[in-house]
């Protein structure tokens, strides 16, 4: 179980969010539990390797535009994608880039 507290800003999108215990032994399990309770939550908070990324995006079906923003909570990287493609192209690209940047690197030795 994890004790979870949330910023008031997330309540704007998820009015029923409340601080409290959430089942899970890993960050991924906690995020998955929150996603089941509040569909869409995982698009704002995303575990990547040993770090956590947060972000938001949007566009609109039929608009021909989409965007994605993700940043690591440790401040190491921020990713902004502005796309002249239908949603969810920009958001998916931002997710892919942040996953690449957060991937654990295996260093080979001789």
C-alpha cells in the first residue's frame, strides 16, 4: 500500500480524487490502481524506469492538430511535441520520447 497525496490541480480534471492509501508495491502498480479508479489519470502521471514523468496533451478529433507535454519530476528533461496530425499522434510521440529518455542504460564492460 502507498499513501498518496495529490495536488489540487488534478482535482480539476478528477473531482473525486482523494488522498489516502492506494494498493500497490511499485509505482506502476499504484498508478494502475489510480487509473482503474479514475480513468485517464495515467496520462498525467507516468512511471518511467526509476523516475516519474508528468504531463498533459490535447488536440481534438478532426482538428488536424495534437500536442503532448511530459517532464520528469526530477527536472532532468521536458518534452514538448506540437503536431499537425490527428490526435493522439503528438501525445504518443511525447510518451515515446520520454520513455526513451528515461530508459535504464546498460553499460558494457571489457
